[in-house]
């Protein structure tokens, strides 16, 4: 089995899951992920002027066609909090979207550090899953679960928070052995959820 950085495994998973359009801004704590995207070459990235704008761009890309999953990428601290409005818009309208944030090293979490924002707790109310990945070996499974949740039942956004030391760690991973988890259908299909949440007229406008 091949040994690689967790970010290289994550980018390979994105392409295998069919999520190849990303929007965001590089920054110190997410730069390893950006280097993995550059080395891999399978993810097209659009540079935004502001991370909140990038979150709306990813949301809009997901809305444009069934099956699309836009990716929003930002560094640690304020970049994650800037994504919340975009996450809420996707949550309210049942739009699958993946936000990926860099994070301070694991040892600095829960300390008074400007860059160590607890984005997991902040994003949980407006996502199907918000997770700070604390162990390198959990990265492939976290992405696998994220894609399953985004597509299952009522679709919605997910946020994965990656501490920089977790990004740089090496794991054994074989992309050829990776298989997406099947989505779980609960109630109306994904398309009907979208029609219900985005096309219903406002009260009193019929």
C-alpha cells in the first residue's frame, strides 16, 4: 500500500467522488491541501476575493446541476467563520456542499490562539456534519462519510476541519481500493427535496 500525506489522499478522494470544482483562498494552515491539489491536478480551483464569497460560489455550483458538489476551501480561524453564511444558505435549501478548513496544530486546539477557532462547534447547527479530524488515519473515512451524508436523504452541506499537522502526516492509502459509500434514501429523493425547498412560492404570493 502506498504511503502518502493525508492531504494527497484527500484530494484523490475528491476526484474519485466526482467533486472537481473548488473555490477558496489559500493561507498558512490550508497550504498543504493547496499543494496537494496543485500536485494532483484533477481539481479545478477558482480564487475568490473573500472566503464568504467562495462559500456562495461553491453553493451556487452545487445548485447549477444535480450531482454537482462544490468545494469551499479556507485557512484556519476567520476563514472558517466566514463560511457560515454560505453553509446556512446550503443548509436551508438542501444543497450538498463541502467546506474544508485548515486548523491550528492539534496541540493548540482549545487554547487561546486566534487561529484555533472551534469551527466544528460553530458550524454544527448549519451542517449535516462538522468534524475536526484529530487523527491522520481518520481522514479517508471522514471524507467518505462526508460525501455519503451530503447525498443522503435531505441533501446538505458538510464541513471538515484539518489541523495542519494532520494534513502533513503520512498514512498508508490506496485510492484504487477506495469506494464511495452508497447514499441512503430517506423519504423524498434528493431532487424533490431541492424542488420543495427552492421553488415553493412565499406565503401570500400565489
